[in-house]
C-alpha cells in the first residue's frame, strides 16, 4: 500500500477520512479505497474540541479538492472521554449495583476514589446479594425484590446504572437480570452498563471501569452528535466510526454504549498508522507530539496490550489498555536554563509544555519561552522560514539536545523485551526532535506522512472484538473451550461493525490458573475484520 504525495482526486473513487484529536494538534487524513494516503492536514486543537474538528474537515476538503459526496467513511479518534475523567467535567451520575453480598462487603464500592471524582460521579453505590464462583456456580442467589428496592432509591438521582457481579464474565445471568429490573423500574431509556462487557475477571477494577463507562455516556453522545453535525455541515453522508484503544474501530452506535473503550486511542492510532506507513509489523513506535512522547510496541501489526491494571484518573481499572510509556518531551516542551533551574548541567527539559500555544510562545516565533522546537531549529537540524534564532543561546541548545536524546534512549530501553537493538518507527510532528542515531536502536524509520500517522491510523478500518474468561477443563475439553472462546470473540467483532466474512483470530492466549480448583484455564482471544 503506497502513500501518494500530491495525488489527484479520482471522481469515481470512494474515500474515507480519519481525524485524531491530540492535546496540541488535530490531524486529519484522506485515504482512498486502497488505503493510499491522498492528503493530510494539521490544525491546532481548540479549547472546544469540536471547533478544531470542524476546521480540520474544512481544510481537508478545501486543500484536497475532494467531492464531499465521495466520502463514505469517517473515523474519529478523540480525547473527549480522557479529558472528562482527568478534569472531572461533564461526567454523569451513576448508580452502582454490586452483586456480591455477603462475600465482598469488606471492601465497599468506590474504594480508593478521591473526593473530586466521587462528587462528579455520585455516591449511589449499593451491595446486593449475588455472585458466582470462578466456574459459574452460584454463591448466593440474587434477590430480585432487593434489586427493585435499590433502583427505587436511585430514581431521579442517576443518569445511568452500572451492574457488577462476582465472576460475571464467567456467568452473565445475574447481571443481565439485574439490568432488566433496573430498566423496568427506572425506564427503558435508562442506560445500563454490564461489567462483563467491559472488564476482565478482577471485581474491583472491573467495577471501577463500569462506573466510569456509565459516567461517560453523556460525553460520548455529545462527541458522536457533534462529529455527525460537522460532517453534515459539509455535505458528507458517511458511515461514522469511533476509534478504540486497541487500534481498531467501532460503529458509532457501539461507541455510545462503550465510551470507555475510546480511552488512550490516540497512541494506538499512531501505532497502527506507523505500521501501515512503514510496512513493518514488529517494532517500537515513538510518537512525539507537541506535549508528550508516547512509546508503544507494534506486535504483528497491532499495539501490544498492557498486562497489568491501569490507573485512569487515579482509579484502578482492568479493561483493555495499550502498553504505552509516556514521557514529557514534545515540540512544545519548555527548556529552562541558568537561574530557572538547579540542575548540575544548568539546563532542564520539561516535563511541562506550551502545548497548542507553541506558535505564540516559542522563541523562534517571537515569544519568550525556549522550547524543544527552538532547540532543533537553532542547531540547524530543521529549517524554519523566518525563524528568530539570533538571540537563542547555542550552548544551552546543545545541552538540551543531549538531554532529549538521553531521555528518549532511556524510555526506549524500558519498553524493550531484550537488550538487542530494535527498529524504531518515528511518527508525530515532534519527531523532528530525534537525531538520526540513538543508542540501542538498529535503525530509525521516518515514513512519508509521519506527522499525520495518528489520523491515518484512525482511518485504516479494522474492527475487533475480544473475550477473556475462565473455563473449567473438568466440564469442557480444551478444544471445546477454544472453539467457544473464538466464537465469542468473532461475535463481538461483528457486533462492533466487522464484516463477518473477513473476521480472523489475531491473538490467542491460554493460561492455567494453579490457585483455582477444577483445572481452571484463563483464555483470551481477539478477532479482527474489515469494515462491514
């Protein structure tokens, strides 16, 4: 798959657009049906993120000359949900029903949440009778009248309900029945998040993920409506997809139910875009933006997933997340020297950044703040028209350059699985900061359109589904377990919008669990296919 610079628009072609919203820039890309990159655009992210999306679409249409009627697919990777959790803004009130009494009463719901997040999401959390053993056997029967009473207490107090049961990924019956009761009491339009559809086995982390998912339902609704309105404004009648944090897509109606799956989709878009642009399927991807550097691992063309519980807004969760290391180095990273720092070298780099104010505050643009971009322009590594470099201290820049390279090398070493040198794919507008050679790196690949890899990754169009649950080999044969797990993963991919004819299993893992009886086996399977 080639990437065509200055490609002409074909009036008979079907196109797709990908948009990725970052902290500093909003990138957009136009691809044809063969996934060739036709045109890319980078605009500043705005305080109201939707304004930046509208501007990105406008510039893409104007500069490429494409007929809006030829755009049939539109994909969006957005930071809306991440920002809402971090800033504690626009979150809905969620009522929680934990099906786990009396087994789980020692640790109450919302344990470990700080007061600001509790205040934003609400404290309507209840522990009711219920729960299963690891193999699906009932611990305690659910009391339907108790659930009804809890829902009556929530009436008029919550915007959504989350239901979380002990080992519900193994047996979903109690959660599903509790959801039916909740909608009978609170109305069929009351959104209900079921934890077995969100997280993996661990109860508390899965409960936290379910609560956050419920709190984000209003946020994602605004995102989807805003994106569709922006497309309609320019006459684009396209199927809308939202990016997931495993590097694949989901239909907008699926995203409206599972907004938490959009968290951290930006780095995974870059990883998928890097794989597409470079042709490599196994490498480290270093994505440098205006604020941070995100380093991920490309494995068989997809981002490596984190194997540990992930903190989100200070709350432990266990839904799938990419294995990403972020450090405070980007194009807008602030460089301090002299009396501004007490470092032995007399120079410090970051971690704070001027972000989207780079063009106003950077020294080469006439501002008063020395940034990493100023450093590489002063040292002649990058040419910048009309750059104001005369008064920038070259010695400070050389020390800063060494510190940036050292921090990148250390971060790359932390993501490697061995001491052997690795291939590194450089993407993102801030990748101009990286020298041509780094210690521990066999080669550095800077593909065409490297500065829009995130938007290109958003537009690529794979759709995935996955499953993770514990099986008892006393009840089923190993072969039947794997057939069942693969069937469920494929089913989830089709629900998310994949063409059933193209879905393939892309990842399988099974781990015997010695601390559980009955030949327990934890099985993880992921399936992916093309857009339906």
